[in-house]
């Protein structure tokens, strides 16, 4: 299809991301110090929207299980992080913690064998005020 305009440069501030949909593809645009990158916007672990996560330099962290991906290469850097390791259990009152602990541990067992896939990357260019992605 070629390059398609997906956003204005002013729509994606430095250090931020934006979700766009083009030709049925969900894409996350990331602004890393004024340079734009585009990757698939679904986590390669459990399909959460990465654009709802946190971007730290070139690494986006999934808001759901904390898998981390490099927005330049699309490669998985780490994760997922088990919920108990993410501090979920520590923040609960003791009586709730006792009820939730078996469920969280079982969820971790079920998630452990799920493979976390790298993200698809897309070529991006900024022309004037426009961000274009090669889809």
C-alpha cells in the first residue's frame, strides 16, 4: 500500500505514544526524542494495547503484565512479570491477600507457557507536520 498519513507530529509528544488504526492494523506511534517509530499496538504476550502502557526512552512497557518491548526493533526485552512480583499481593489487606493468593498463583502457572512474540515494526517518516507509516 505504501506510506499513509496516520497523525500530526503535534499529536505525539516526545516520550509519548499514540494508537492509530490503518487498513485494519492497530499501530502504536512512539516519539523518542523527536524521532518517530511505529510497531504493532498489541502486546505480544496477552494482546493488551501497548499505547496504554509507559514509554521510557525506546522501551514500552505493557500495562497488563509488564512485558517490555523496544520500539525501534520490536523485540521483546523482558517479561511478562508475574502478578505477585509486580507487587499486587503486597498491596492487598491480609484477609484479601489470603483469598487472592491461590488465584494469582494459578494465573501465573497458566501464563508461564504463553510465548511472548516480538512486535511487527513499520517504517515511519515525518513530512512537515505529518507522520506517515508504510503499511
